[in-house]
């Protein structure tokens, strides 16, 4: 499979999970995928393959400077690994948020933008959730 095909597959397996988390977060199928981290585990396996390939092609990875990191992202396998890394970790954060919300009971209309924000902009959605969480805990 080409990196382009893997990029498409990674997106195709991630998107439905986000839709389920935003629209049907309490559905038993959604909960199964969240509880067993099915999609993040699949993405982690893809990441492992492509980070290994990137290391074979480019050697060691230097994260010591912005210039070094920019150089890493000139190799196709490293860029794919980086993208899958984002997909996996954003998804894990979204799943954690829903797990936290089992106790917090923040209304789904407020959770949906936080989840969507995490899906699209990672840390911004997480920040929004943490603000809501702090407000909810302060009221308790």
C-alpha cells in the first residue's frame, strides 16, 4: 500500500468514530469502541510501521530544534506517521473527555463543540472541555 492510500484509510477509520462520539456518545457500539480503544490501537499500529520506515530512510530523528523537526517532515513516511500520530492522540483525548463526562454529566449540546474542536483543532477542543469541566466541578 502506498502512503497516500494509508493516509486515506487512516482518515476513513477515524471519521466514523468521531461522528459516533459526537452524535451517539452513549450508544453501546460507541462505548465498545471507546472502552477498548479499537481505532486508536489500529492507528498506533499504522504509526509504528510508518515511523519505523521513516527512521530506516532518514536515520535518527532530531527533535532538538524547529529546523530539525521541519527537516523530518520532508520525508513522506515521517509526515504520514506524524499525521496518524495526531489522529490517534486527538481521538484518545476525545475518548477521555467522554469518559470524564460519565461523572460530570455535561450536556451533550455543550460536549459536542468540545469534541468537534478536539477533532479539528486538538488542543482548542481540549481547552474548551477543561474550562467546562472546571465550571462544572466548581458548581458541585
